[in-house]
C-alpha cells in the first residue's frame, strides 16, 4: 500500500485526488487537511481542518504527500516532505516558485522525488523520461490563453471576476483561474519548470494552444519534439504522480484524434504583462520569485473582492518587484520575510490603485 497524505483535500485538485485514491486498490488516504472547509465527508484516519500541517504530517508518516494547498501557505509542507526524502506530488506550484533553491537543496539532502501534478509539468516529466539533460534543446510550456485571449488592453479595463473565472478549458480553484486569465499562472509555471527540470529560462518557451489538448512539449537537439496530448482532465496527472511509474488506468476517455484541430500562437505579453514579469523575476532569482508570488496573491484577492481592476493586478505586482530589493534566499526565514514585505508593498500599491 502507498499511504497518501492529501493537503488541500477540499479543493479542486483535492477532490479529484480522492477519486483517484478511492479507485486504486494500492493507494490509501492516510491523512487529509483543509483550511476551513469541513472534512466530514472524507474517509481518512487523520483529518485536520486548519492548524499546523507539519504536525499532521509527522503523525501520518505518509509514503507520499500530495500538496494541493493553494498559495504560499504550502511552503512548509513542501520543504518538510523534501527534507525527509518522502515523495512529493506537487500541485502547490507557489511553494516551488517561492522556495525553488531551498526546495531543491532539501530534496538533495532527503533523496525523495518531486512528481509534478501541474498538467504541463507532468507532460514535460513524461516527455523527458529516458533522456539525458544534454539531449534537450528546450521546453515548451503550453497554455490555453485563458478567457481573455485575443482581447486588447482597452477591452480588459472593466472585466469582472465572474468573467475572469469563466475559464475556457479547465475547471479549477478561484486563485489559479484568475492566474490563468492574467497569464500569471504560465509565469509561475515557467519558474516551476526551471526548478523542476534544471533548464535555464532562455530554454523555456511558452506557446498558446487554445484547446488545452497539447499539455507541453520537449524539443531535442536532433530536431525532434515530443508532445504530451490528452483531454484537459487533472485526474490524469494526479494519477500519474500518485502511481508513478505504474501509470494506472483512469476513467478519462481516449483522444478522438479525428475531431481535433491543433492551433498554436505566441502569447500576447503586451496585453498580459504577468508572463514577462514572472520571467524577469525568475531570471533575477533570489527572493524575486517569492515577491512575484506574494504580490500576485494579494492582487488576486483584491480583484476577486472587487477592490482592484483586472489590469491592476500586474501593476501591483510590478510595483512590489520594483520597490523590493531581490536578495539571496538563504533559508526559510529569508523567504518568510520576503513574502511578508512583498505583501506590505502590494497593499501600499493597492491603496493608491
Ligand atoms: N485546480 C487545478 O486544476 C490545478 C491545476 C494545476 C495546478 N493546481 C495547483 O494546485 C493547488 C490547488 O489548487 P486548487 O485549484 O485545487 O485550489 P482550491 O480549489 O482553491 O483548493 C485549495 C485547497 O487548499 C486548502 N488550503 C488552503 N490553505 C490551506 C492551509 N493553510 N492549510 C490547509 N489547507 C489549505 C483549501 O482548504 P479550504 O477548502 O478549507 O479553503 C482547499 O482544500 C494550487 O497551487 C494550484 O495552482 C491546480
């Protein structure tokens, strides 16, 4: 039996993970956590609503931690898991973005694996199986472009949270859905890919594929490109991460190839500056990705509460990045401080927005 601790059990990923675990005879849910939503309908020996995730993990002693918490709040669990050499099925991209170097150092000490749950990174992980790093020319992250693909900045001035929450291809939690509309999500994924696969930023491309059938590609030095295709259904990458290398069956139907037309286009980074800001923060390194993430979390909350316009999200993040000085992230305290300061700066920018 593989004992799974599921953090964020009431969320979009969490619910789908429970379905995968319940359907698999050798996966056992040993612990489940949420922030405030009841876990009464979840069948697990250890359950915790709110409180310290590390205490729960210490008691659960899992074989794999599925970190499906949203936001920077997932950072302690990511580092705890990697430090102990326990496999980490990672949906909580924000923790790897904020703490990339520390997480990789913890993983090197612990010796466990990071099994990506993000569909793009799961795709890349699969396309990279069996290949040496020097054979890889570049990674190509795909994105749907979100609900506002093709719009101009003028047309985005007055869009509402409800419009931004209407994602064309994926059903997800609110925060990641807004991130998809601003392209911040693709920016977070760019930084996540850099850390997961040890590929420099200049070798990571982003391309829009509006129907989310192509989940990402790897270009190799011989001119070949391997792509991962499938319907947009998170149960596939969740199952892959939890059952690797078994690749267990899922209820997802086979692709109907004759019904597909695949289009690709370049992302519009002028209209959606969050992708550019993420790339710059990633290239700056140190605490900059942590600042990008923290300011984005503040701005997205403000947008969802109708305290900030859609285009204001990037303005708040850009201000926080400009006003804060990127410093090396030597330990968790450095990151906690960078996160705290970035939230203060974002709030100050919000006050004049
Ligand atoms: N949804 C997707 O399809 C998808 C795809 C790729 C990657 N991801 C990533 O997966 C993560 C989760 O996304 P989601 O869409 O599933 O989010 P979501 O639906 O908003 O769910 C978030 C989950 O995290 C829990 N949570 C938040 N803060 C917590 C804390 N401090 N302690 C314990 N639990 C906490 C929430 O509990 P409550 O219910 O009590 O608030 C909820 O169970 C995000 O990092 C996202 O970027 C999601």
